[in-house]
């Protein structure tokens, strides 16, 4: 449940996206444009930026769900996400991505912290203008997504749900047509209930 009565019980932002069609569709389309549609950055790299900014914002749901999406794209069982969280400088990623993540980290605090020198260093390490643009926009957008989720008190998923959630997210974020939403919610609830029952069996 969220702080408000949506009439929908789903973890994280899903409940809010299904609650209000016009904003839900707009936010889903934005996420799809940022993370799936054409960009010189791969979807895996963009999910890493989303995951990192969400981690800095202490948004558990967005950090873990987008980490799972990054894992689905990269296929490395979470190693890249873990090394970035531990230390960007020693992470096994390109120097270009390190500089882009540093820019994203500054945007998370304040866009005004980003300097022309930061941009120049990123370019010296191979970043092009569009990659820098997309990095800043993803970082800024995820500050909004994180605050939306946490500001309305949406519950996180259980840890067991994140891998499958990440696989679904890696395929795209666009909302289904309105006539399919009720069916999809029923299906998600059924899957969630069966997953919860399986979890109870495992701990009993």
C-alpha cells in the first residue's frame, strides 16, 4: 500500500503508474525513451546510471529494480552494479562510463555542481555530446522517479521478485493499452501471491 488509496496493491512505482492513466503513460513513455529507445549508450549502461542515481538517493525499489534490469542486459550476475557501488574508480568499467557516472552523481546532488571541466574530462575519455546529454537527463529524471516512489510511500518488492522484474523491465517500459490493464493487474497479483506462498514455504 502507498500513503494514498490507489485501489491497487503492487510494489514500487507500478502501483502509481496503473493508478492514473495520463501520468502513468507519460512516465512510462519517458522511462522507455531514456532507457530503451535509441541512444549511443547501451541500455545496460543507461540502467547502470539509473541504478547508481537511485542508490545515491537511497531509493531501495528503484535501485534494486534497475540494478536487476542492468543485470538482465549485461548478463554478469550483478558484478558491474556491485563494483560501481563499492568504488567507481576501481570498477571494471570503461573510463568513459566512470566519468559519466561521476557527472550523474553530481546531478543527483545539484545540476549546478556539474562544470565545464567535468564535461571536458568525459569527452577526453571518449564521451560524445549525446551521451553526456542522455546521462544528465537520466540522472535528473531518476531523482524525480525516486522522490515520486518514496514520497508516496510505495512498498518495495521482496528480494526474490527483483530478478524477474528486471528481465521484464529490460524488454521495455511502455504501458499496455487501457483495456488490458485489469487483466495484467490480475496476472501480476496471481504471480505475486504464488511467489509469496513459495517464499513462505522456503522459510518455514
